[in-house]
C-alpha cells in the first residue's frame, strides 16, 4: 500500500488547528475584558473569532470554576478527533482500482490516453473525438475517479471518443517549459487526434487546462470543432476574494520557482490551504465518523489522494501564472502572449461552451465568466451556470445531471468538420 502524505502540507494543517484552539482561551478573556482587538463579528468559518460563541456557550454550561477545565477538555477532544481522522485516512487500504486505457501518443512525459479504445460505442465510425485537457497542477484522475464517477467513461458510453492529456511529472527538459511550450505540445497532440479521427475534434479544458485550450483554439481554430470550458480561469482581477495570500506572495514564490526550477507540490498545496485554512480540519473531523468500508469513505479517500498527489509546476510556467496571470492579469486584459501572438477571446469564433460553477472557491465564478462576456469573451459562446463547486461539477452526486449531461449533449451536437478543412 502506498504511503499517504496528506493532507499536504500536514504540519501546516495541524498547526493551524492547534494554534487556533490553543489561543481560544486567551481570545475569550480579551473579549470579555472589552479589548478593541477582539471582534467576534469577523473571521472565517472555524476561525478563532468564529469559535467565540461556542466558547461562551461552553462557559455558561460549565458553571463557575469549571470553565477552564471544560475548555481544555474540549480542545483535547478536537485535537484527538482531528488526529484520528488523519490517521484513519492514512491507514485506510482503499486504492483507485481503475485500469488506465491505452496510451496512443507520447511526447516527453506527456501522453494521450484513449478512453474510447475499450468501448464499442466510442469505436463506431464517425464518433466525435474529444481532446480533454486537465490542469498542469492537479492530475487527471478526478475525471476518472471510479467506474460510477467518471466523466471520461460517461463520455465514451455516450458515443464520444475522449483522448485525455496526462501531463505526467515534468522531466529535466519540461521543468524549463513556459505556457507557450505547453500550448505547443497541445498543438501536436491535437494534430495527432485530427489525423487519427479524420476530422476536427472537440476540445475540453478543465480549470487551468481550460485556460491553455483557449490559446489552443486561438492558434488552431480550424482544427477545433468546439471548445468546452469547465471552471477555466481568465480574468484574474474580476474577483480577488480569498486570493490575498497568493497575490502578496506571488512574486516571492516566482523567485523560488526560478531558483529551484519548479514550484514544489507542498507550496502549491499551501496556496490551496490559503483559500480555506480550516477546510482540512472540518473534513478530517467528519471523516472519523464515516464507516471506513463505506462508499462515502472510499470517495473521500480517493479525492484526498488526488488532491495530495499533484505534480510540481515548471518554473517558467509558475512565474507566468503567479506574476503575469494573477499579478498583472495578462489573460483578462488580452496581453497574454503565446508564441509571439496575443490570445484575444473575442477573436475566437469556434463554437464554445463556458461552464461556471457558482460555488467555486478555487476559480472565482467572475473569473471564468469573463470568457462568456458578450463583448470581450469568446465570440460564439454559450454559458451554463452550475449550482456546484469546482470539484463538485466533476464528482458530486449531481454532477452527472447538471454538468456531464449538458456537456455531452453540447459536444455531440457539434457539426462535423472533415479533415480536409482542418489543415491550418
């Protein structure tokens, strides 16, 4: 069984909880004394200030002279519950058991997985091919988590032929890649699919993969029958809520990536931690109450394995993302340059579908919505807003009905474009 390192970075998650709980008694005393530095009306869920009403209730219940002991017992109870939840996750023997489809193309550590190879429906003559592009950071397995929760297998069963881009882990050469190099690799993967399918495929991009596919469609419009985007960030200044840590630390982290040659996984996980520092505390405290052999526990473990198993980000690409995208908003201001040409969504006429999860905390909905803007966004775009989260749009109980089905229907309805017209 593999050794689980998560939730990564573990010291940061545990330290956040312990420091918050250990500070609760002092914060409560300051509040009761009327200190101007304490305000129970501010703070994120499960933060120190949010705990103060719970502490007040505990004091009222404990009675005179018993509060300090009651508070210490509650802190220890929460510490033990969190530790037990993390250990239960790390020691559980659940593993992802799906067999990967065959690899049909490879360049460096990037390969294409043919999800239609073992599906009779997807192998039929005239089947629409789909080039599926995930993020460079989190790996692709969330799109194929279990037999029942697999967008890729659902697409194949519906008569599409998905070719998934597995970016792998950057090798020595790929650690020098910028976004232009990654888009160029996508162009060559697209050319392979066009030749194999004998017609232009649809292109589906998820998260950062969606941002890269906008550049792909801009550069090779005749080879793209349709562009579908799932939670693809674009205007990085449309809503900066929750990104203060990333914005302030971006230039420093870019320097780290320059010197190391990559942005390590644990630093990337720290950026995700900054979006909700108490998320792991809540998740693992709940996990300990699940049946360890039950379906909910299995899905929890597989998702956590995916979240904690990402790849480092190549140094030049990390600098572009942190400084150019987040800091200077080069994408949203039409200043992102790929291979010497600016990527301007309003000039892209490829039929497009922009799917925006309203509960997304990783990609703010306003950032993704910029690509569907009637004036500045994609020229021929349909917008679908989903009452789901960034990950929920792929694997939640409602993902099939609300996201997968309209996505598959839209791709299936795209008009055919034969290979003779996709030479550009």
